[in-house]
C-alpha cells in the first residue's frame, strides 16, 4: 500500500475537471495507492524519473519513491497540455 500525496496546485487542477472524468481519475489514483502500476509509462527527457498513468483523456504524472512507499502526484491535466 502506498501513501498518495496530492499537492495543493495538483488538487486545484483536479477540481477543474468535469465530474465524470474526476471519478475516473480518482479510481486511477486508488489503483496507484494499491500499487497497481500496469500500463504506466516512464517519462523521458526533462521528466525522467517520473511516470504517467492514463485516465481517459487525462494523464496523471507522478513520482514514485520506492524506499518509503510514497507517491507524489505532480500534475493532472488533459493529454494535450500535460507535458
């Protein structure tokens, strides 16, 4: 089980999303909490070390710290804007 940290600015991004997509994003965040990382991709370039999880047309960008089982959500945004 992982601990999920959602910074204030990331939570504000989540609030701007419509309710149906919010539900999907929350279910994906619960998957992260349970340690389900299937089909997540490691990012490259300036985002190296971070991962992304698909949630419909939205992407959840996160940083996984294995030693202490903490996941910090970096960004939640539409796939056109996230990177």
